[in-house]
């Protein structure tokens, strides 16, 4: 900003010991924010909220004060982002599973019932297993791709290819 002063230069104490204390506080804040963010992202993606600041052994009081403040800020931000990421991944997985199920149903013999398991999504491709729940059959892999209009079936393994089972 104007005047050559940023709010960051504000010291917690005055004098030379203040600059050392401020440096320790700043270092603690930086590390706490980073650690808190990482833990928050992990917790948010699992939906487990635990914002308690972990103990840091062997650090001075100024570092610890900075660490605790940084951890709290980082954790909250990370948790929110982890939750959002998990939510969008869950939505995407639900879309892929629904498209996979429809693709299998459309390309299998009438009367067979399936469930989709072990779905993995990588970018614009997905794979999963179609498990027949109405008869004992092999569980083929189903390959999907994401196109402009959503997910579509590309290929699947043995057992559900059109023409294998008699219709009617």
C-alpha cells in the first residue's frame, strides 16, 4: 500500500528482542498454517472435524503462539476445501455409477439385474465392475468416458456383450 508500511511489520514487543520474538511468531504462524491446512483438507474430505491444535515440542512461546493462530486459520480453510472436494468427487462418482448401470442394463439380456462396484475415476475415464445379482455370472469390467454430454459406455468385459444371452 501507500507509505511503505504493511500491517505485517507490526511487532508484538518493542526493541531488538521484539524483532526476534516477531520472527519466531511469524515462522510459527507460517508452519502452523501449512500444517493446519493439510490436516483440515484430510479431515474435510473424510467429514471428520477435529480442529484441536497438536502439541509442538521444543519450540519457544512466540513460535507456539504463531503456530496455534496459523494452525486454526489453515485448518478452517483446508477443512472447507476438503469438504467441497469430497462433495464434488461424490457427485461425480454417483454420475459415473448411474451411467455405468444404464450402459450395462442397455447391453445385457432382459431380466438380468446388476449392481456396479469398485468404480475408479481418472480424469475423463472410469472403470468399474458390473456384478450380476440375479444369476451367477462373471463380473465384467465396464469402461466409461466423459464426453460433452456426460458419461458414456465405451466397452465392457465378458458375460454381458449383446448376443451372448438368448433374449426372451
